[in-house]
C-alpha cells in the first residue's frame, strides 16, 4: 500500500514504483473519481491497469475542516 498526501505526486515522482500487483494506492484529492482518473498521467493509468492496482482517494483536508474543533 502507498499513501500519498500530495495530490501532485505524479509531477515529481512515481508513487506506484514498487507496488505489487493488486496493491493499493491511496491519494489525497478533492476531485470526483472520474476527474481524478483523467488527471493522472497516461503512464500512471497504464501501470494501474496493468498491475491491477486498486486506487482510492479521500479529501483529508475537508475531513479535517469538518472534524476540527477550532
């Protein structure tokens, strides 16, 4: 499993490197699923499909805003 709190991670690295087939990639994003998918570079989408990586996203900033007491 790889967790990326950086929604721009694909601009400066390959966060999928080393993930085993069927691995999990969790990314911080406020985008809708289809928009997030389209925002990924072509090479990343191909690697995700080829290695059957499961991709999940959550908007950690929105969760923090909702749950923060101040």
